[in-house]
């Protein structure tokens, strides 16, 4: 059985970096709701910009991948910035 944190917009906005926000969102339950002809991933009442024509499981997996990619890209850019690399 998975234990998730309760989602809170206040908690989400308290994190200063995109990587921290992504980590928080990953600790909360991700679901999928119908949005037109596709499913859209969401955490609580917070819609993620992730859509999928598959089922709920595929939509959630796509959202997890997207959040991890966003966090990694942010951390890589921050590392390059600290090293003075453009």
C-alpha cells in the first residue's frame, strides 16, 4: 500500500525551486481525469500539463516521467549556471 502526502497548493508554492516542487508533487497521489478526448494528469485539484490518449495508468506514468524530467532539467541547468557554463 502506498502512502501519499495530502496535496496543498500552499505547500507547493512554499518550495522555491522547480526541482523541489516536482519532488513534492511526486510525493502526492497523481490521478487522471477526462479532458476532451484525452486524459489529463492532476495532483489534487492541480492540473499538470500532461495529456495521454491511453488509460489512467499510462497517464500517471507519463506524468511521473514528466515531473522527473522537469526536475532533472532544472538541476542540470542550475549546475551549469553555477559552473559558469552557458
